[in-house]
C-alpha cells in the first residue's frame, strides 16, 4: 500500500510533503513521545501523533517513516510544513483521535497482509 492509498481510504488531509505520497507503507506506530518513536518505530511506518512541531519531521526523516498523521484536528506549524516539503515526507491529518486512527490503519494493513 502507498501513502496515497491510505489518504484516500482513511479520508486524510494532506498538509505537506506531497512528494512522499508514493512511499510504501509497511506498518504503523502511535506515540506522542519523540524518544519513543526514535527508539521503536521502523522504516516505512506511518506515525500517528498529535505533535505538530518541526522536530517531528527530524524524527520521521531519521527513522525513514512513510508519513506522519496528525490526529484530533491538530494542524502543523509553518516550520513543520516547510520541513515536510523539504524532506519529502507526507504530513497528513484527521479529526479522528489516535485510537480510532490506529485501529483503522491496523485494519487496512491487516487486510493487505502487512500486519498480524
């Protein structure tokens, strides 16, 4: 599955990093602690968080994440948007909370044999 498919299936908003929409999705990770994501997230995963600051993009780049999904209607800072475009990592959003977003992502990935 590509990030663009995830956007369509979960009806996500694309805030920035549109050049990353063709990245393959290999799983997901939900956390609001950057240190946790740095220590545990894997390449190709979609990161679900409510963190909107620029440091999220640095972590996403370091871990080679497929995309970031901001939850609960949170919007990215201007610096974060600029960094998403510079890094080419899709920065997405939803009004849903993290629990529902993670559940929907897990179900989609499971249906495609990518988890569980």
